[in-house]
C-alpha cells in the first residue's frame, strides 16, 4: 500500500510538472495523465516533450498522433482521428506531412527548408527504405522522437560535435551493419583526424563532420568524381590548384578519388612536408618510380621547401638570440611573419605541381629571408658591440676605483706619519 501511495504521489508531482511545462495542455490532456502512470518507455514521451521544439511552438500530442485528449476514457480519447505511433517505414511521410508543407512551416519559421522528405528519398537511407529495408535511418533515428531539440542547441543529437556520435550509433556497430558490407571504423578514424581535432579540441563548428561531406537528409557517399568538389567547399584555393595540375587528368583517367588519394578518407591527418618528395613517408613514391621525371620534380619541390624551412629556422633563431640580449628586433620579426605567409603559399602551391611557380614563390620568400637574416646578423653584432663596450667600461671603472683606493690609502699613510 505504501508503495502504491508513493507511486500516486510521484505521479501527481509529474503531472503538475508537465502541466507547468506545457501551458497549452493546462486545460486538459488525458495523453499526459495516462502516460505518466505507465512504465519506462511509455512514460518517457511525457518527460521528453518538456524540451521539445514542437512543444515550444505550441504543438501537442494530438497534432502528431490525433485523438481527443479532452476525454478521460481511453477508448473515447482514441477516436477516429487517432493515428498512434507510425511504423518505422512510414515515419518520413509522417514527419513530412508538416515539414513539406510550405504554408504550414512558414507560420513557424519562414527560412526552414521544406524539401527534407524529397531529399531523403534520394539518399541511400531513403532508397533502401523504399526497397523494404527497415533497418536504415529515418527521421527519428537522427533527431529523436519526443524531446527533439533545435540543431543550434549543443545537446541536440545533430549539433555539429554530436553528429559523428549520432551517425556512429548505426555505422560504428559492426553487428548492425554486417549485412551491408561496408566498414564500421569511420567514426573511430574520424576522431583521429585533423577535422575532429578542430571540432572537438578547438570547438570550431565550421570543421566538417559526417554530414558536411555526405549530406544531411540526402546523404550519399561522395562519388569518386565528386570528392574534390566536396573538399573544395572548404579548401577552395587548393581545389583550384589541383584542377590545373597534371594529377587531375591522370587520376580521372585511373578512376581514383582526387584528394583522398593523397590525404586519405576519414582519418585525414594534419598535412606535413614529409608527404611530398621521395622519402619513405612521401605519397609521391606510391605512384612515381625512381628515375622518372615526376620523381625528379617531387624531389626538387621537397628540396625547395626544406631549404626555405631551414632558412626560416636560422632567421628565427638569430632574432630570438638578439631579442634575449636586449636588441630591438620587432621590425625584422614582422618581416619573418611575411616569410611564414610565403611558406604557407608554397605548401598550398604543391597541389598545382608547377615547379616554375614554386621556384618563383620560393625566390620571393628567400629575398625576405635574406633581409631578415642580415637584420639578425646586424642585431647580434650590435649585441656583441654593446657587450664589448660594457666590458671595457666596467674594466675602466674598476681601474679607476683601484686608483682611487690606492690614492686614499697613500693620503691616510701620510697623515699617520
């Protein structure tokens, strides 16, 4: 009896909380009154709706499920308008009944897209669902059911840094994905990538997650011919250079994915100069044999980069030494930043594979570095001159002090005599 009484008390409390959370339901809502007395999954919708975006726009249970929530009797509440919970295969159309209605959606948000259902049908998920595969993702698998949050809220399942985890609920489950014959390590590899580090560590919401490359509602794997276009949505300059390079036609002819061929797919690591050239870690040697013209060009490009980086390190070291010795070097330090910008341009230009352009850009930067190195040498010479002058001045003052000491000693001796 005591347990029953406790349940009733908790039920009454939950009802009060829900009614406060749903001012629209304050009049009467038998859906809430009934479901809050049920167990676990049947009770969850009541609590979930407290933060739901639909509820915040004034929508209630009957707007999706039909029925008459003013009736206490369950049979009367489930009148002829009652639709209940749709089967999974019908959920896209269920949600699309509102989300594809331009006039209706305009009432809530004029900017919201109304083509999600149409796009979903073109996606890999939508195509498989149309063939009767009910395992594929539908709206509720990504957005949730009750308690759907706006995409702009950090706790939303589709907030940028939550997207990989949301996709991974299916795509990282080897058992669930077994029948599809596709890898299930995408999320694990993505988390080790430079994109993930930007998204998770730097909280850079512009860093790509799954949907930025594969699409949202119309998600499909990028085709070999489209990967470069996908990548250049962010890396525009690199993409343009690549399109002008000899690699473009060669990779198209071989049917190889462009950016992916050198940088990988999901586990895209921070690019380094060691990817270029003829060393053991260079990607160039995967296609080009020793003695070939392309092999020679790769070696020369790497040589330009290495020489430039070494000169930058020398210049930086000299300026740091001079700075520690108290010499003003702010102007050459600023010029060194110009040289760093040139190095960034050189690294980007490797995608165009034009040795002539690379050599010209390197020469521009080396002229800047030459000035900086001279300024560093001059600053170190000034520091040396200051030090020498300080030593001479200190020695002179020491001798003067000694002479003064001896003179005082002589005077004192005469007085005693």
